[in-house]
C-alpha cells in the first residue's frame, strides 16, 4: 500500500468516526529534518567534533592534491 493510499484510508476512517483528519504526507518533513540536524549538531559537541563545516572539510581533504603525487 502506498503512502497516498494509506492517507486516503486514514482520512476516510477519520471522517466516518468524526475525528480530525490526519496531516497530509510530507507536511512535517522540514520540521523532522531540522530536528535531526539539530540533534546531530548537539551530539557532535560532547564527542569533540566540529559542529559546522564537517562536510566541506572532508571534501576539501578528498579533492586536494596529496604531497608527492604526480598530477
């Protein structure tokens, strides 16, 4: 069953029971991603990792020429 089909079934049940309709799929995606990002940032501090710029730093290390390599 797809997400859309489940949503339509839940909406139908809610209407029949007189309950409020559930939120549409994808309604709270931004909030979930923001909470996940904040949680990762929080966990980085006690672990002693930098909070900002971790991806850029890793990419810079990966793309930068290594000493002694022929390029």
